[in-house]
C-alpha cells in the first residue's frame, strides 16, 4: 500500500514538473519574458531590435495622429460650407434658373 502511494506521488510530481517545463517552453517560444515566483521578469528583454521597433511604431503613430487631425479640420470646413446659408441660397437660385420640363 505504501508503495502504491509513493508511486502515485511520484507520478503526480513528474506530471507537475512536465507541465512547468511545457509552459516555460511555450513562454520562451512566443517571446514572453520568464518570470520568477513573484511575477518579476527573470531575463527582461532590452534588445536594440525591440527598441527600434517601438521607435518606428511611435513615429508612425504620431504621423497618423497628425494626418487624422488634418482630416478632421478639412471635414469641419466642408461641413461649414455645406451647412452655410449662403451656399444653400445659391443652390436654390441655381435650381430656379434651370428650366423645368
């Protein structure tokens, strides 16, 4: 009976160890930093390639934000022109000038 319990505990321990190794392998494979038992990164990534990528994405983000601001300004001008009373009045006058059949 004691031999069965010892075998069961060793199997459970081996399965737990295999699960830990597998999850660690998955983390490394997908680029996640390894963590200790307190959740702190064991080997944090500070590579120049990652920093360069962050810089490029930040620059692209700033450019897109500037372009979006420009487009918002242009759209506001178009809305102002379309909703302008004088524009509406000139359209009505043009409508009156064209002969109706």
